C-alpha cells in the first residue's frame, strides 16, 4: 500500500469513526428528544408536531455540546458562538425535514397502528413515536453531512501511520 493510499484509507476510516460518534451523540439526543416529546404530548396534551419543536430544540443543544467535545474535539480551537449558529442552521433545516416526515408518516400510519393494537390512545402513541424514530433516522444523514461541510469544515486530526 502506498503512502497516498494509506492516507486516503486513514481519512475514510476517520470519517467512519466520526460518523459513528456523531450517531452515538445523536442516539443520546434521541433519548432527550423522545422524552421531551412524550412528556409534552402525554402529560401536557401538546400535539406531536408542536411538541416536536421543543423536543428537537432540546436535542440540538445537547448534541452541539457533545459533538463539539467528543466527535469533533479539535473544533474547540474555533469560536463556539459561530459554530453553534452554523450547527443550529443545519439543525433548523433538519428540523424541517424531521417535522415533515413526522407529520406525513404519522398521518399515513395512525389508522394502521390503532387497528393493529386495537386501542385508540395506544395506537396514537405508537404512531407518532414510530414516525419520530423514522424521521430521526433520515435526518441523521442530513445533519452529519451538513455539519461536516459547514460547522466542522476543514477539521482534521493528525493521521497516525504505523510503520509496522
């Protein structure tokens, strides 16, 4: 393997690791997102699409700080305020995608879930949570690509090449 091939592989491998870290941070954000969503819907009677504004926002704030500290630690050399603004911009677009998917999938499947479980409230709960899970899976890829190209553009960690 040539040095250029090794460097290309190392860069690709690093991005896969970054994506995995980004996805783990996103999983933690999803716990926050689902928790806030369900508390607002189940305890306070919010409509799922409206509660999604608050739950998604809580997850974005959490994810920004975790990604800055763990996924892209070298980003700490840059101004946090500007990075947060960029992260929020990408997240707002992601929120739009998330909300459209949440509303569409919930609308399309709510009768299916109610019919499947035979209970209106449980079917309603399963439907919007399933729609939320699906939308999070789609938006994960948008958020990683958007943030990698804007918020964390040009960041790289030193490449370690073993001479073994």
